[in-house]
C-alpha cells in the first residue's frame, strides 16, 4: 500500500471505573488508504465506537498515535480537532443527529457552510441522488428513518471530506432500507474519493467493504 | 461558520415560537415591573432635585423668626450693610407661592433655566406674574402665569410684592436669604433684629430622608416582581438549552469550537435580552404612567413632597432597563451556559428534564435555603431598614429554595400511603413532574407569600388606623383663622354655640437633631380621655398641663429610644417625657406640651388654630355660618368626618401602588405555571404513553394532569401561609418601625387567605387547562410513536 491516508499506531484508551481504569483500546494498529473502505466489527464493548471517536477527533487517546495525512490527530488541541471535524473527517451517526429546527435543505448544506466550502450545485446533486429533492423544505421529524439517514449521509459528503466515519449507519433502519442507504453511501463515497471507516455489527454491511478489521477486547483480532 | 451556526441556533426559536414568546414575556414582564418602579423613583428624585436647586429649598443660610418677619426688619438690615434677600412663602389656590426679590436674590437662586428673560417688568409690576412649572394649572383668581423650566411642581414664583398681595400678608416676610457677606462696617444682625436666628436650611435633604423609605419599599417590590419574572426566564432558557443539547453536540461533532459555540449562544441571549428589554421598557413606561398619579398623591399626602404627575423619558432610565434585562438574562442563563461549556462532546444527546434535580441537588438547594435563613437571622440582629429588607429577602428566598424538597417529601409520603395503583401513579407522577415545575411553583410561592404578607400588613394597618383616627380626631370641628384679629372675632362669635374651644399652637423646630413639630394643647378631657397613648407615666396629663412634662409621638420615641421618664430638650429647655402616643401617617417627630408652656417657649406664635367641641348635629350649620360671616377659605374649617375621610383616602392611595404590584406579581407567577406546564407537556408523552397503553383513557390522563396542577398549587399555598405571615410580621414590626417609626399589631384575616387560595387554584387550573385539553386530544398515533422511537 502507498502512503496511507489514515494511520493508527498502538492506540490506547481506558475509562475510569469504581475499581480502577477499564482498558478499552489496547494497542490498536492499522492503516487505511485514500478511497479505501474498511469495516470495523467486533462484539459489543470491543472498543469499535471508541476507536471511531478518537479517529474522528471526537475523543482523545491515552497513548499511541493517529495520523490523517500529514496531521497528527492525537496531538491536536480542542480547537484543532474541531477544525479537523469541520472539514476533513465527517461522521455519519447511528442516531442521524440532524438539527431538528432546520429543514432538510439547510441540514444538507450545514456542515459545508460550517467549513466555508458550500457548493450549491454539489448539494443539489446530492439531494437528487439521495432522493431528497422533493423533501428539501421538510423538517427532520417529517421524514422516515431511512430518509433522515440519507440526509445525514448527504450532509457528510457535502463537505467532500477525506475520511468518512460511519457509526452503525443502518442500526436504526430496517434491512431493506438499510441496504439501499448503504448502496447510496458507497456509491457517493467512491465518487468523492474519500476513504470510509464503518463501524457495524451487520455482517451484510461488513461484506460490502473492501477490508474488514475485527476488534476483540480492545485489540485487533 | 458563524452565520451557519447562528442560523442553526436561532432556528430553534423559529420552530418553537411559543417558547420564544414565553422567554420574551418573562423577561419583558420582569423588566417592565422593575423599570416601571425605577421610572417612578427617578421621576420623584428628579422632582426633589428640581426643588433642591431653587431657593425654596433653602440651599443658602437664611434668617428666620418664630413668626413672620416684618418688612421693616429687612429694610433695616439692608441699610446697615447686610446682603439679605426677602422671601415670603405661603399657599394660595392649591399652589405654593414663593415670593422673591429678583434684584437682591443671587442669580444662582433664581429658578433654573428661567434666566433673566422671564423676570422682566411684568414680573415686578402690577398685577404681577407667576412663574410655574410646565403643565401647572393656575386659577383665574391668581395673577397671570408663565411656564418656565426648573420650577418645582406645585410651586409658583412671584415678586415679593405680588406674593404679599396674593397671600394677603402685606409687610410680612417668611425668611431672609443671606445672599452674600455683610459690609465690614455693618453692626451684628443680633443688634438690629434680636429675634432672628440663622438656619442652614436642609429641607430637601429632609424630603429625601422622609421619602427614602417609601421609595425603598417600591424598589423592594419592583425587585420582587423582577425576581418572579426571572423564574420564567430561567425556565424558558433552561428548557431551550436542554432541548438543544443534541444540536450543541452535533455542532461540536461537526467541528464547531466550544468557545465559538458559547460566544454565539451568548450573542443569541444578548439579542433576545435587548429585544425583550425594549418591550419591557415600553411596558414599564406604561406601568409607571398608570401608577405615578397614585404615587404622587401618596407622596404629597404623606410627606408633603411634590412630584410631577407626568413621566419624563430619561436616557439613564431606559439604559438601566436594558442593563437589568441583560443582567437578568445573564443570571438566568449562567447555569445553562456553564453546563454547556462543561458538556462532554460525547454526552448523551437525549433531552432530559433540564431541571431534573437529583436528591443530592435538592439537599444542596435546601442547604442554600438554610444559608439564606441564617443571613436573614443575622440581618434581624443587626437592625436598620436595609437589614430589614435583607431579612425579608432572606426569608422569601429560603422558603422558595426549600419548597421543592418539602414538596418532594410530602408527595413521596402521599405516594407511599396511597391505596390502589391509580393513586400510586398519580402521586409518583406528580413527584416526577416536580423538577420541571419547581421554578414556577417557587415563583408562585413568592407571589403568594408577598400577597399574604402585604395583604395582612395593609389590613392590620387599616384596622388599627381606623380605630386610632376615632381616638385622635375627637374634636368635632377644627378651624384656622387668617389673622389674630379675625381669631378674636371668631372666638367671640363661637362662645355660646359650642361646648368647648380648644386652642392649638404649633411650630416647626428641631427635636433630637431632626426636624419636628411642637404642638401646644389645652387642658381638656378631649385629650386626657381619648389621646392614643401607647406608653405613659402616672399623672401624665396633670404633668403635661402643669407644664412640667411633654408627650412625644412614637416616631420620635423609637428613633431616639426616648420613653417615659427620659428627658428631651425642647427649644433649649429639658423636659420630662411623660408619655408616648401613636401618630400614624406622620413621618416626622412631634412633641406636645401644655398650652401655657408652649406660650412661654414661643410667645410670638399667633393663636390662630382651634378645635371645637359641640353637638355633632350643629356642625353643618356652624360651618356654614362661619364661612358666610368670616369668609374663611374651604381648607380653614375641617369637620371630623372630612378629616377622617381624607386620612383614609390618603391611606388607601398609599397602598394602591403596592396592591397593584402585588396583583401583577401574582399574574406573573400564574404565567410561570402556564408556561412551565405547556413546555413540560411536550416532554410528557414518553411518560404518559405507557400508562395510556395500560388502559387509562386520554381524557382520564388529562383530568389527572389538571388535578395534579391544582394539587401542587394548593400545597404551595399551604406552605406560603406561614411564610406570608412571617413576612407580614417583618413588615409590621421591623420595616415599618425602621422606615416610618410606627409599630402595628399583627392581625390575621383568614377570609382574605381563603379568597387568595381560590384565586391561586383557579389560576393553576386555568394554566393547566390548555395542556390538559391538548393531551385529551392527542391522537393515538402520536402516543404510539413513543414506542416506535424506543428501538
């Protein structure tokens, strides 16, 4: 593999508990190339979401290093991590996390506006491709779960990130809807050239990724 | 980034207009009540200041006598080289006439902004000219008037000659202003006019001192209303922050720095507070406009202080309105901003009841209540008016802070003893609702306690005051002659037509270092049998009538700790205090001596005033005959019934303002309940849907919600009763004593409480009606969504 886009080395993380710290990640190491897709699987509590959060700059590590291109993510301060999330890494949440008071159009463009690289034409394309063109003036509460997740994917891709992180993106959707949403996500991710790291329990979804990484008790199995 | 984020934040209010209205109403109402009171106070202070800048206030030293100063004395002093200027003051046609000599009066003492232009030939010549404040009505019987700035309301400036004519006091002067240094060769003033004495003149300070307590009372009520309003603001802001927790988390997850988020939230709050502040200031102006006539009447009736009946918009006032709105928002939002600043990025985004206090937090709140109570106790120990208000505030705040814990204990106990699952759920659910409603219930407690406290104080006062008036106003008729000659003629006329003529003399003088009044009264059973003494020595009246002792009013006694047996210096002579009498409505100190003693002390005071005892049936005829025969002005003859009527009218007007603020505060509390119920109603579905699924009808659930609101209001009322009574006691026994110098017995009025209970239950039921109706009409599909979202 050429120079990886994402490089994770010996990542450590533990959470405090009443009877001492509980290790969640114990020396996780892996790489991800630009444009590549990777499924991160493992049993509940294996550290998948924690790994995703640290890679996305949502949480900090106790030890080890995460690099995105030339940027040492684990060395960034709060402001630096915020800038990273704004423009280079984008997360698709299981709970969608749309802004309920903004309509679909505004939600779709929101992160791109935040990053200062709003491209109306690209947003229109995304809306059309995601089947949202007829729903732009609706509010999230007026959409089905599948539609909301498509808005979340659109918002993520509107900013044209280098890395898309997806945390159980179909966890709140039925099988058929989930499958359609994944098709769209993979298609659009491929078009933007972004890498995708997807946390999932679903073997069906994992099988759609180019690579698969299994975590067990905080280690790569 | 900023534009997109602001849009996201503000869109919350756009999508929840009711919440925005709640916040605006709360903040605007709080600002309105506060700034309304401040506008009234500012107007009064400005009136006092206007008065202070004029010579009438006696800013310069002046020469006075115990009676009128003959004009020839003035001429003699001027000829001898003393730079004095004459002043004559008196009342005519409801105006305070101030006669001046524009040629000898220092220019600084002329009314401000009047300038020399207004004092021209018309002012000095015949028929003369009056200078009055804009808007002053001048009857045709007086010389023509010209409006000029800087004249105190209710006053009219005239040339000294004009004033002597208008007041019918030819050749008389009230005082001589010392306008400048005397000539080096001038003989001492005492050689020319031995009866004159020099005074510093501190009338304005006296007015400020006397009215200060009244304004402090108003400010305290304004602050209470503001605090109650802030409960709504706190509720609305807290809820808005809680509902947006998910948005905040998403914004942060999408790359918005924490500092930027907090700065934008602060900017959002600033914008909201400025808009609500502007509305509040406009409403405050309206409140002040409605209340100021009553305030002006009260200040005039109670203290003789003139306050303009119209409001002026002052920049300082509206700026302070914006400041208080912003400060109030900052106080109300501080905790929410702090929580947002500390919120971990990966915190659960599900909205939880923002005020869902843990047991630990409730106990912490109870600890704060105990601390407030301790502060109140310390303030009680310190004494003084300011400490009295700290005691009041501490009591109210501690009761409000302790309320949620007390209600929780009561509801938990009820839940444990409840029979059947429905009752158990009802009480348990009420406890679950408590955190969301506690701010509104605390506001209700404050409003109810203030209503009970002030209501009890006013009713106790009214009862005592009415009884006191009957004692104090024993004489059927009081009259005042215009001159001594007229007085002699009246006495000759009255002789056979009345049972007794009781001469009264009075003069202003300092007592125990403060301005006061000395009254000389006749030796008659009218006084010895009815005068309302609250402390006395044996043979009180015998000693007073013999000229050995004096009586003083309760104000003078309490302020200086002078009680029967103590000595008081009166006009340079130490006199024994033989008794203390109650003297409600009089803010000044007063002493009474026998008539003969008075005449010894002040031989020059003319005998012009008399109380008359006669058969009440003859009052009307005698009054008419006196007016017809002696051409006495209306105000010179007062019958007992008129005086009582006037006194009670002043009394009622005095409490009109506090009564109005009381009602407004209760209204604000009712609004707080309504808004709280409406806002928590939106979060109630997940709690109600399972109960509905288990077999409750929506109608039954709605009825239970209505009943719960009424029950909580009733419990709050029960808890507010002891707080209100304690408040009344503080007002009657601490604040009144410190502010006015009189102490009143506490009387209880259960019927008034019952009325208030019904009113508060009605308010709670009305507030709960809309959310209950909404619940009753909630489609089952909405309730089912709760289960769908649980996956």
